[in-house]
C-alpha cells in the first residue's frame, strides 16, 4: 500500500511539473507573439510614415516642375507678345510716315508752279521720323519693363509656394514624430522611460507649435496685376503721322 501511495504521489508531481512546463511555454509563446506583433506594428507605422513622406516629396517636386513649366510658358508668351507689339509699332510708325510722305508729295505736285521752301519741309519730315522712332523705342521699353515686373512677381509667388510646401512637409513630419512618441508612451513600463518620453513629447509639441505659428504668420501672396483695356485716345487727323501713338 505504501509503495502504491508513493507511486501515486510521484505521478501527481510529474503531472504538476508537466502542467507547469506547459504553462511556462504558453506564457513564453504569448510573450513572443506579443513582441512580434508590436514589432510588426512599429514597422508598419514607420513604413506608412516613410511612404507618406516620399509621396509628399514627389508631389512637391511635381508641383515645382509644373510651376517652372508654367513660368517658362508665360515668359515665352510675354516675349512673343512684346515682339509682336514692337513689330506692330514699327509698322504703324512706317504707315504714318508713308501717309505723310504721300500727302506732302500730293501737295508738292499740286503746287508745282509755286515756289515752295523744300528745305523746311524736309527738315520737318526728318523731325517726324525721329519723333516716331523715339515713340516706338519708348513703347517697347515700357512693354519690356512691364514684362520684367511680371516675371519678378511670378518668381516671388513660386518662391513663396515652395516655402509653404516645405513648411507643410515639416509640420507633417512633426505630427508623425508626435504620434510615434505617444505610441511608445503607451508601451513603456518604467517611470524613467515614461518621463524621458514625456519630455521628448513636450519638446516636439513645442516645435510643432512654432511651426504652426510661423505658418499662420506668413503674409498672403500678392496677386498678379491684370491689365485692363486701354482707354481710347481722342480723335485726331488721320493725316497726322503721330495719330494713334500715345505718349506718357
């Protein structure tokens, strides 16, 4: 009977040891799965943040490329417009001069029998040519100055847009770091780690607030000036070579 009791006790102890080992293995397996899950979660968060940052960088680069292409297109159109305006100004001045020459010739033919002071007439015609040329040069110069102002304004708008995009990227990166720190804060177990993470969160939040204040304090971009229709000039003699050419 005593031997049977000892065997029963030994079997019970062995069973208890087996159960304890299985419990320890189960706890270790649960801990391993928990750590593996946390690792995969952190990797997913980092991967998504990295993909988001890369996406924003690509979008910013694409936006800058489109802005550069648009600026180049506007500069090309402005250059063509100036060349066309210059060509029209030369043609207009030539037409007025030709009209005046024809008028003088007609008047000379009608007055062949009269003594006409040709020297003053030639001098007057030369003066008209010089005036028309000067007006054409002034017109082209004014157009070029306007084009330069427009180009400077577009460059300023493009620069402010790039700065705003960079600021938005920095704010998104700051938000991502804050989320990561808050996630880590939920997982720490010691007071020292918790205090360290809280200090990092405080510093990151302060940096995020500075970025927000800088973003809110940026002045609004100026709007490009749109040219209105030019007022019509007063009526003038169609035989006047200066008719239709405005001076400032």
